[in-house]
C-alpha cells in the first residue's frame, strides 16, 4: 500500500513539474516584433524626456523651447524665488539692458519675452564670438562644445562665466542658485541649430 501511495505521489509531482516547465516555456518564449526596435528612446528623445517636454527637433525653435522648459516649464508668468522673470527667467538687470523696466508688463507680454530671448542670444553670440570660433568642435571634460551649448550656458550664467569655463578647459564652472552648471548646460543643449542668431552688440527689440 505504501508503495502505491509513493508511486502516485511521484507521478503527481512529475505532472506538476512538467506543467510548470511548459508554462515557463510559454511565458518566456521570445517572439520578434519589428515595432519593438522603435520603443527605445533615441538620444535626442531622452534629452527632451529629461526636461519633460515634447520632442521638437534640433532647430532653433527646438532650442528656444528646450531652454524655456528647462527654465520655467515654458510658462510666461513665472517669477522664481530669486526674482527671475518669465518663460526664460530673465534677471531685471538684463532686462534693463534692453530698455525693459516694467516687470509686470514684461510678464504679461509673451511677444516681448520671445524678442528679449533672441536679443540676449544675439548679444551673447557677439560677446563670445571669438570663443565660439576657437572652441566649437573641441571636447571639454568629455563634452563636445557646440554653439548652442555655449549660448544656453551664457543664458544661464552670463557670457563672462562661459568665457572662464572655456578658457580654463572646464576647471572654472558656474552654478546657479538651484545647482545648474555651465558644464551641464553645455551638455544638455548641445547640437541645436543656432545659425539663425546673428551676433549683434546692440540688438533692437
């Protein structure tokens, strides 16, 4: 009797094990899906996911919107804890350079904010024109230097701090009050087409 019971147990265990193995084979069976190769984000898409905005490409418009979303999530009426204003987080001293003295009017005028961004890029491109010529295409601390990276970093830290970064080969780097650095902006905004921007010492809004 014991032998019969033991035999039945062995048979039952064998059935359970066999069933488990078959289930596992079905569960982990690999099937090729041609669409699956498109599910991994590209390097560009990963960048836009990092700053939580839709993919806009590497055009100047993509550059402008990428900077805006990094600065303020693209909101025109934002004033941060340090008093920086608008979609692109302008300081009041920078706005005065463009004869903008009414902060509330600036916040309420999207067209003025867009024009001010282009104007600041033009000024920074003029100030940094020699550094752009010398540095674009080179690598600093593993990052390829591009014009768009330089202009974005200048928007963050000012042209003077970008000069220090480039001329010290990355040893001198600025960080803002929230921890964003020239080095990070050089990497984050690399490779956009900013040829649209003309170097201009005194752009008119």
